[in-house]
């Protein structure tokens, strides 16, 4: 694992170790596993008793179905990005803290992530929502080509001939 990197969360100041990943590939995996919902169908009469069920893209329930799917896949994508990228060997103290946190939340009927690594990151390492967004945006930005790579290509690109 020599390709590991570190990132300091801006609000909490905690430094996390991570492996470079492709958030785009994870997004593809999530959307392939959980495809966009199809719209409700309704009967359409074509005359002479010819009635067919057809997708109704304008069905009033469809926008809510799409919004629910988008929220679900976005949350799943962020969790998959974190789970795949974060590298963390928990100490005994951190494990005890996570156990206590799980018990506290369970008294409220809240089930935390199955992964201790995710619980550590979300509830201990993160100081704010902006820590999460900063880290995920950092990972997404790393998967894009840098200006150092793009500029020589841009400079030698031939325009319309």
C-alpha cells in the first residue's frame, strides 16, 4: 500500500489516510446496481379494443420517485467512496469510543453504519459537514487530470484546419 496519501480535514484538523480511487467508477457501480426507476405505466387505448400499457414519464408520482432514487444513490455513492478510500486501523480506544457511540445511538433506535471505519470517520474524525464535503471533493478532484498535465496538451492542440 505504498500509494497511500494523507488529507487534513479542515474543521476537525484530523489527518486521514486514504488510497486514491475513482469516484466516477464507484458512481457507475452504484447506478448499475440500483438503476433509475422506470415511470409508472398506464393503459393507453389505441382504438378498436387495442389497449396497451405504456410508461408515463409525466406521471405526477414520477418526480418523487426520481428524487428518492437520487437521494438514495447519492448517499450510497458517498458511503462507497469513503469505505473504499479511507485507510484506518482503529486503536483500542477508538474501538471503545465507537462501541459506546453505537450503544448511545441504539437507545434512540438509530443504527449506525456496519463499518467501524465509517462510524469513526463520520462521528469522530469529522468536525462538521464541510469536512465531509471537503474530503469527498478532494477525492473527486484528484481523479481529474491536473493543469500540469492538461496545459501542454492544450498548448499543442490544433484548432480547426
